[in-house]
């Protein structure tokens, strides 16, 4: 009988606590409540995505100091698999993947990894980003479904590699969500606090997202991206990235998407 009374008291206490939290939530600014819903939805999505594989096509451009427009240098294609919290890469038609490293597939030129998982993991899953509402420049009114974020280098921003060395960098940027569904739609990010000795003055990346079906799941995945790097003298190198043919990946899968657009030349890793 005493145990039953204790359980009743405990349930009443929990009920009161929930009521207090709900009442307090109503007093929070709308942007705080919206951000909480966006983060929870994104976290649920990225934690529950099944293993999958996509074809990644990268068009690489370079704009020199005397160039009026950027020149296309080449087009690369490779298969990228997202398995658990890892990204793995392979030449189209290969029987196996390399774990999170493009150095052997593209040892020369600008190339980046982590588009699938690293950034969204830090912003939405690992909770290492400081997030604030994006405000109109003149009115300082929060912009619906757009938020700014900052990630210090020591909490897992970017790892940058160049012929001059390797270093960690922080990140700052913005993300957008659909105002009705609250699905993540876009992220823009800039690297911060990296040494100029790496030979770069600016690094920026933009990723667009959309909902698609993988197996029996409807999930939010990257659709396209752009990576732009400016060196110390003003030469701009860029990757224009498209993802296609995404499907569920299992250990029995045979990864074949047809012939590549071009064979992989030696390419430099970011």
C-alpha cells in the first residue's frame, strides 16, 4: 500500500513538472520554439537515416587573377556510401570502398569530404554549435526559419589539408528550413580561425537538401553543393557537386552505376 502511495505521488510530481515546463514553453519567443522543433526534426532524421549509397559528380573550376570567368578543369565521378556515421568512397564499378578518404581517388586539386554527415552532425546531433536567430539587418527582427551558427575549431569544425600542412578550423554560417514542414533545406558555412600558412584566405561551402525515399524511409539528404576556396593571391578554385542515384546500401549490394564521365586524374584532397 505504501509503495502504491509513493508511486501515485511520483506520478503526480511528474505531471506537475510537465505542466510547468509546458507553461514555461509558451512564454519563450517564437524563434526559440521553432528552433527547438527544427533541431529535433533534423536530429531524428540524421540519426535514423538507413545506410545508403549515391553517385557524386564533381565539376571543378578555377578562376585565375586574369580570368574574367571561371574555367572548367574537369569532371570527377565516384560513389559515396553513408554507413552509420562514416562516409566511404569508391571509383564507379569498384567492388569496395575506402573509408572517409579521397586521397587515393583524387590526390591532386580541390576536393572535399564530409558533405553527407560531418556538418549536420555537429550542428544538429552533437550540439556543439552556438545557434542564434538570423535578424534583418536594419530592423533586427528574427527571420523565420533561418538561423546562424558558430562552431569553434576545438569542438569539431573542419579539418583542412593543403600541400603546406594540415590544421583544424572553426565554422560559422546559416541554415534554412521550410516554414511549414520544418525540413532542413540549405546550409551555408565559412571556415574560421585557420592558419594562413595553409595558403588559403577563404573557404566556403553551400549544401542544399531535399526529402527523398531510401528503401522504406523518407529522409532528408544532400542534393547539391558548392565548395569554394580562395588562395592568398586571389585565385579561386571551386567544386560544383551533384548527388544522384541514391539507394539503400547493404553489405550484399553491388555498386554499379555505369561508366564514369571521365577517369579520375590525380587530385588534391581538402
